[in-house]
């Protein structure tokens, strides 16, 4: 596993500056006041004013700082030094207070001793983790008693389809159920034309794997929601609606593309 993690770190260090410049992330729009959060998490997580929030796998901090913009006291964690450096720069440039920590998620207890009202993670985060059991235990360790864990994430069912197919219907390409051997992935989702030298490796986690990991870590699941749309153009043959969400043309209500889960700690 270590060689896969090292390869992924090289990949994220390489693509961070690509992301900062990309239209996908629209950093200039963010600096001008735009929030990168979506309606799903804004509605389901609710008012965060005055609450402490830990954002796991925060990349270069747009969502973390968006929560700060809404009044949360935020801490972001990512294993990429390039991403954390950029997050700190953005915090300074936008005058949004935030703490950012560079750490492998599994090593976080070695460098952070605190608990939070909210632990948050979102959108294409879990695929980079080889083992959900310690992930969920770390999540639970950082949730205060009475606090909340919330995740909005790409639905694992959607990840079985070939995201390079030029037109629908989608063809099954990848397994749905977990394997210790990751899937090789090349390129960059934010800029498909970018030249990326370092490949990355993803792991498959079924919805039951995710839910059971959270339950077994001692958290109480309040809800699990599934959605037939997603927040970015996951497949070339998707169409964006007036609400900003992307849907599979001809399969608008047939395939789950996102899920959200909220859990609490007794």
C-alpha cells in the first residue's frame, strides 16, 4: 500500500497548481466572494456559525474556507504539502481564518489532539483511501460527544461506469465491490487536456462498506440520502441543469450519482 500512497502524493503535488489555475475550481471567483459548497451540504449540514469544523482531505482549502466564510472555525487536513501551502496562501489572501495541517489522514492522531463539533468530508475523497476501517475510527475520534460527522460523496454505483466513453449509455468498466488492488487512473479530472506525468491509484468502496465502517466506529447514522445527479461532469455525456447539477441524459432518475450521510456521536 505504501507505494500506492507515495504515488498518489506525487500525483496530488503535481496537479495542485493545475487545479489552482483551472476553470473547474475558479479560484478568482472564490477570491471575489463565491463559495465552493453545494446546495446538498449547505442544506443538510445547516447553520455552522460558531461551530468548530474539521475538514478531512481538504485539498487546497476552497471548501474549508467556504465554511469559514459561513462562520465556522475551521481546520483543514491534507497529505499534499503543495495543497496545504496553497490553502494557507488563500486563507491569507481572503482574510479567512483557518488552520491547515499537512498530514496523511491515517497519521493525523500523531499531530492533532482535539475534537470538533463537525467533521466534514466530500466529493471524491474516499476513493483515495485503501482502508475504511481506520478512516472511520479517525473520524469518530475527532467528533465531539453530541457532534456530527457529515459526508457528501460520489455514489460508488456510478464509479463502475467508463468515464472515458464519449457517449451513452454508460458501459460498465470497473468493479463495484472492494479489492485490495487499486484501479490505475491517469490524467486529471479538472483539466482533461492537462499533461500529468504521475498516475494515481483509487480504491473501490461499496456503499455498505462505507456505512458499516461508520457504524462500527461507534457513530449513529441519522440519515443516508441518494441522488440521481452530481456536482461535476463525471461523464462526457452528461448535461447540466438550471440548478447547476449534472445528470445522465436519458437516465435522469435511473442511476444514483451522489450520496450523503450524517452521523452523530453519543
